[in-house]
């Protein structure tokens, strides 16, 4: 049984037990948690999934040796994927596009939205570096034709070109396009597309389970007082407030 369904099953059982807004003591709660049997192999797979998806290749290699857990993709491909991600995060979009095509040309051929966003990021970098004439030429030759075919692309292009109208882009209403967060957004989109092309989940499973834990606690709060995990980084049970 998957961890997802174990969590759902246990939540349903606890909700039934707590229907009258009863107080669940730490002893009762810990006994309930101890009754849930999760194989160490499943936990190891969760960790490996996180390391592989997020691109921690050295940690994945060490964890593979220490735990005997096999990754579901070739770890060598992680290095290539991280090189693409790093190139985008550094503003080297042309290099990133070349690397993606070296990995798998179909990624960009079959994903026009991703390719447009990469080209948009390239335009942003030209504007950031003060290359106004080159930016205008690039926008007209490379992005404008795609904007004519897609209204969403056209709106993004217009917002980006509008940066050229401001002397102080740090105070303009679209200045966030020049923030590092925009690079990170584009890099994450490329990372997800590469993972998908490799038949791997684009998002790690562990954060989803933590979100599920938060949701489950909020649901149960309406029915019972029980020990919480308030700080996920420490994962320490805190006694219920009664």
C-alpha cells in the first residue's frame, strides 16, 4: 500500500475516533502512530526520489551506496540536467538551450511554451545588460512571430519589451521580470520538462507528503485536540492545547 493511502486510511480512522472533539493524549497518539507500519525501503525510495528530482547527484550517489536504494533514472543524467538549470539561473540562456538540445531536441520541439519562455528570458538578459538595440532586434525577429500565433505569448512579450521604456527599472511596475525569481521560475520550468522527457516525476514526492500532513492536521483540528507537529523541520510532537 502506498504512503498516500496509508495516510488517508489513518486519517479516516482517527477522524472516526475523534468525532466528539475528544482530547487525544500523547500516549494514545504515539501508539496510533506506532501501529502504522512503513517499510524502511519505502522511506529510502522517498529520499532517493527527492535527491534525484532536486538534482543532488553526489548525495544521491552516496545514499545509493549507503542504503542500497537504486535510483529510477541514470544518475549521470542529473549532472546534465543541473548544468542546464545552472545556465538559466546564471542568465546564460543560449548555453542552456544548446544543452537542452544536446540532451533531447524533442523537449523544445514539442513544447513551444517552454521555448518561448526561454527566449523571453534571453530577451530579459539582453535588457538587463543594456543591449537595447540587440534586444529590440531579437524581440522583433524571434519573439514577435510567436506572439502573433499565441495571445499569451504576445502579452508576455509586450510586458518584457515595456522594460525598455523605464530608465529606472527597479521602480517600474514590471521590474520583477529582472528579479532572480524570474530566472528561477524559468529554470524550474526547464528542469520539469527534462524530467518529464525522462519519464520521471517533475516534482519530488516528499514535499507533497508534507503538504498532506499539514492538510490532515487542519482537518483533524475540527474534530479533536491532539499532539501536533508544528515545526516540520524538527518533526517534534507538541502536546495539544486544552
